[in-house]
C-alpha cells in the first residue's frame, strides 16, 4: 500500500512539473505520446542489460549457469509493455531507438558509478547471513581450540581414536548438504534398509552412564546461558568388504531451518517466495569462502552434497567416495589399531 501512495505522489509531482514548466503544447500531443513510449523502451532496455550482465557474471565467475532469482523476478507485465511499446513505434513508422538513447544510457552509467564501491545492507542475501551465523555461532565453538580445556576438533577426534582403538582416516567435520534440505535426527536414517548390498552408516553416540562412544562435548557460557553444550557425532560406515570406516559428520542445520520455514510458508510470508536453490548456493559458497579465509577452521570442514531425493543415491557411499578422494591411503590407515 505504501508503494501505491509513493507512486501517486510521483505522478502528481510529474504533472506539476509539466504544467509549471509550460512545456506541454496541445498540438504536440502525438510527439509527446511517441516520446513517452520510446522512453519506456529505453528504460526497460537498460534494465534488461543490467540483468543480462548479472547473469553473465554469475556464469563466468560463480559457475552458476542460470540465476533463477533473476528469472523468477521477471515482470510479465513489463515484458508486455516492452513488446507493445515497440509495436506502437514500428506501426507508426517511428524510430525505436534514436540518438538520445545513447545519451540516456551514458547518463545512467555515470549515476551508477558512485555506487560500485558500496554494498547496501539489503544486498546481503538470506544464504549469506545463514552461512555467517553458522560459522560464528557453531563452527567457531567446535573447531578451533579455546586455549584452555578444549584442544580443538582435531584433538577431540584424536582422543576418540585413542579411546576406541580406531583410526579416523580423514579428520574433518563432514557437513552433509541434502538436496531437499531435510536433516534427520540420525544420519543412519538415510540408509537404504531394503538394500543389504549397500554400505550403511551407524552412529557412535551410545552412552553408557557417563561414558560416551562419540566425541566429547564442549561446554561454554554463551549469551547468558551457562555451560551451553556443543557436540559432534562420530559415525562408522559398514561396508561389504573391509573394516568399518570412521568419520565425524552432521547435516547443515541452517538449511534444515530453511526447510522448516518452507514447510510453514503461511507463517513466514516474507520468505514464501524465496528461491531455495539460490539460498543454498549462497550458503555453500559463502561458507566455503569463510572456511578458506579462516586460519582456525581451514582444512577441517568438508561440505558433501547428497541428493536425498534420488532413490539410487546412498549417503554412505557418497561419503566413502569423498574420503577416497581426500585420503587415497585410507584403507591402509584404518587397518591400524591403536
């Protein structure tokens, strides 16, 4: 409703300027009409060049072949106006583009130049914000050492290895990025129970009294909460041949939060039209960039994409393939018992 009021005020202002300047003449009404139609074409053409440039940049630098957000934001009404305006000009033997288009385009580019070095707050996407929150609010609590009792993620994994007499071939936190964004309470729920020929995940978080077969928890006072617990879960992958393979893994909980939001769109109407794939892409690319820049978390987190909608895909095998890529000697390593 506010946009309607602002639009009406702009119309009134435009009429006032026109009447006040006394530039409108009755015998020039056709000239005015064709000029307005032509400038509509100019404006929409310039907007189109900006969108096409954005898509080209994404294709070249972000390896995103189609910016679905831009495609979804295409205004059908503007397309109709654009085609209709061109048709009006052509049918009346009027030029679609005249020499003033170049001048208007140059003026537009000049006005855009001062904004190149600025990043308005509104340009921060939902996915970027989720990645920053996940990094600062979670990973920074479970990966680096705090300089005190908690020696960091690697030391925590080593303690688990020593306690269980096993070897974790890749000492990284595997973050599972599911296609649907759904995260089960236990990753072994992704196992294909009707396929005994496939590898299977099993959690190592069984507690016997105060003893835990998974990684040790870390407690920290955060945001007024005393002894807030942060933890990771170890898993082992049972294979048809060979000993089990151990790792530390979990799903990307921010994406699961987005999954819940999408399931309750009537409650979150501001996000009802968000493009989920773009949000996921922004989340993953931003998180990878943060991890690469961070001296405290670099090389300790691995993102693994898993299409949980594909009935033929098996998470355990997807992870095994990634472990093979990261550590080709993993079979030799896991044969060692401490």
